[in-house]
């Protein structure tokens, strides 16, 4: 019964997929979420217009790139305390190192204290945004989340006479939230469709690259998988069982040989 189910699933995937689909090689998926520590204010309103990352080793101004925030606008930091967070952006980006991150702010930054609203003045040094170090290594095929932990209580400075400054105290931390499987199909003419099947029959599939034979199945929950390979009609199918996937790691199946059908 299990074998029949596998073949039905494979048929459905192959019917809807195209043999030259991009398998996401060289990419990782990055989510950026905002959270905060409690503060002794009624509201701390920060106008977030963009999230940017720098992938250069040094502080190279040409290394910055926008992640295109999903909902630019005003966020009350105090809505995201005690384990609550919110998604700022989710985007597929080239794998590699992120050295810095920047929150680009608009002009509508305020603090509510004693039932009154006061403008939050941002230091001139932060005119291009709130910059902080990250040092996150993103591996191809893995999904990551970076949390921006904004300490509102320490970031808002009361200067007296209704004047408040925003001097951000930010901590960022990264977590890999899944794993991946990679390998190489030999020969490339086999053009296999590869499908990872979990113990509860969740499936993820992709074709091997038609030039290099390489394949990558990303976004896999940690667990044990059966990997089924369905090549073109001239080659025999193949199954590898008990493949372990670990969060933050890419399981390498190395080179897999496909035999011609008799």
C-alpha cells in the first residue's frame, strides 16, 4: 500500500512540475521578525520603512541591499513583548554571510507617556537607519529567522521638558528552522525527479539539474525521510530510506548512480 501511495504522489508531482524548474540552488530563505522587551511607557511607536542587510566583510556602503519590508509603517514595539513577535520580511536571498542589518526609519516615531504623545528624535548618526551587527552564516537550502530584539525601555531616553531621544539598544539572533538534502545524479541524462517523503507522508520534490545533475531539497523539517528517485524511462528508479535531516544542516547523499533498464 505504501509503495502504491508513493507512486501516486510521484505521478501527481511530475504532472504539475516542469523538467527545467529552478531547484533554488545557491539560495536561502530569510525571515526577519521584530520582538521587544517590556518598557515603562504606554506606547513606543517606530516607523519602519525598510530592512536592509550588508553582505560585505567590511562596512562597505555598496554592500547594502533592501529586503523590501512586507508592511512598511508604524509599529508599536510594546505589542511584541513576552514572546510575541511580528514578521517584517521573508525573502529568498543568495546564501552567504550577513555582517550587518539596518532598520530604515520614517519620520513618525513617537512615545506615549502619561497619556500624551511625544516625538522621538533620532540621532543624526542614525539618519540612514538603525544599524547593528548580525554575523549570520546562511547555508544554501536552509530557512532562517533573524529576530530583531528591540529593547524599548533602554532605547527611549527622556531628556526632560517633553523631549525624548531614540538611542536604539538592539540585539539580533539567528535560528535555522529546517534542514535540507543534496546530492548529484549520475549520469545527468537520467534527469530524475527526487522526492523526500517524511514518516507522516509529507512530501517535497524537485528535479535534478539537467546540466550538472545536482539537486537540493530545502525547507525540510527535522526528521527521517525516504528519498525516492524517478528518472526517465530508460533508467531504473531508486529509493534511499532512513535519511536523517537535522535543523541547520544539509545532508549530503553524494553521487547517486542510475542504471540503464535492461
